[in-house]
């Protein structure tokens, strides 16, 4: 049975409002065993082979030049019985909201055949790989915006995210929102459970099942992600620890190293 994992994308520091993974390869023997979900809008383009994308239990075919849009907070999995190569564009939720396309409110067609979108994806890939491109960051931002506009003008659905999807993990989403709103101070499991009106033991089970992390693991991971922003804004390591809810500097350094891969002091340098 496949597990489910929630993903939290770290802030980017190179001026790009997206993550672009190119030429991801899957085979019958190498497909992974996790579903995942996240707030961000995700766009997948099949570049070779064939496979299947599962969105909240719905199976979609995935062949060359097919585009699959993974809407915000949709549980998804990409696999194949043969071989598959695809590229994956994950757009920053903040960027989407800044341009008036909040992914939590705007719902796109999950399966698209569009030569124009394939072409825009190709342009994005070409500029992304060429670091010598003049005004590279500006052009990449423009191309992502053009992709979003094409989706919004021609592939938006005039409906809300399916209710079945919302019910499936609304409690866990509420817990995540509560953690995000209160990560800067000491919060307890009892407090979170009370805030989302759910038994704390049941909440722990559902949270682990749908995110792949315990509540404490997620809280510490999110605090580290916010710590990156604080350090990048010029705050000292001590200030950052306090602002992000760590009351012990040693524990902050150890936790940051575990989740980010380096000590806060090294990251600041």
C-alpha cells in the first residue's frame, strides 16, 4: 500500500518563482511508493514513453506531449508499467497569488492537450538551461506568467475543488494552517487538536498518514523553512531562533542542520 506525504517547498533564493525538474524517469521497477500533496500548483509534461497520473484516485493517461495539472492540495502519483520520462513545473503559491491566480481558489482542467502550452514549456526549459541568456531571471518569470495566463484563459474550470477532496484531509489541512499561523511561539499538541476540534490521538494518526510526518516533525521543518527567510532578511542566528519559535539555540542549530543540511551560521555566511 502506498503512503502519502505532504511537501513543503523551501523558499528560493535565486529569484525564480518555481521549481523545474527536467527529464524525470520512471520505469516499472522504479516508480516510488508515495503519493504526495502540496499547496503549490504543479504542471507535468510527458516528454517520452507512457504512464498514468493518479489525482485523488482518478487515473489519467499520460503519453508524449500530454499535460497534467495537479491543482492545489490534490493527492497525486505518477507511475508507469513500462517507461516514462516527464518534466515537472511547480509554481510558487505566493507568485500565483501576486498575479491574481490563487491556486486554492482557481481550479484548472487536470488533463490538457495543448500545443501552445507544450511550446511554452519548451521555451521555459531552453532559457532555464542556458545560464548565459540575457535577462534570464526576468525571462523565466515572464514565461511562467504566460503559462499561468494560458491556463487561466483557456483551461480554468468554473467550479470549486471537488468536495470529496476537501473532506479527505480538511482536518489535517486545518492543523497545518494553525501551525503556520503560530509557529513563532510555543504550541502544544493539545492546543492544535483543540483548535481543529479533533481528538489529538486521531489527529496524530491522520496527520502522519497524510503527510508522512508527525506533527512535531512538520512543525520543526516549517520553522526551519521560515528561519531561512529570517536569516536572508538579515536577522542574526539568535534573533531567528526566537522569531521562529525555538527557545533553545542548540536545539535550533541541530534541527536546522537536520532539515536544511547546514548550520544556521553557515547558511547566513
